């Protein structure tokens, strides 16, 4: 096989691998967002009076295994005013009207 064809195949293979890994990561983060929202809803944290503390709000440096997206996803939800945080560090739902509910 010609070297240029081999190089084109390798480059296209690398691009496909990067694209696939990014799609999988986006899928996992989206699932994490929905999991956090449903967790807060199940526990009844719908306003600041019923706010709850979440054990996964902080990253654990000693965690072994797959990457934990929960702290970063929670930070994103707080930043975008979907989840609120009280002065005590407890979390509650602020607004989920723009998000579809997934089972």
C-alpha cells in the first residue's frame, strides 16, 4: 500500500477515535446531569428550606476506578442557576423547566 494512503488511514482513524471518545464523554456527562436533577427531586430538595447536602459535591482524590463526573456536573448546574446552593453548602433545585425529563 502507498505510504500516503497509509498515512491518510492512520490520520482518519485517529480523528474517528477522538470523535468517538468525546461523544462518549458528552453522553456520560449528560447522564450525570439528569441523575443529579432526579436525585434532588427524589429527595424533595425543591427550595432553599428543603436543601440537602450531597456527598458527591466534592472530588475525592483517593477514588479509584472510572472518572467521577458528579462534582463537575454539579458545579455546572449551580453556575447555570439550575441548582441552588445555600450558605451552609446544601443543594436544591431552582429551575428545571428548560430540561427534558428522562426516565
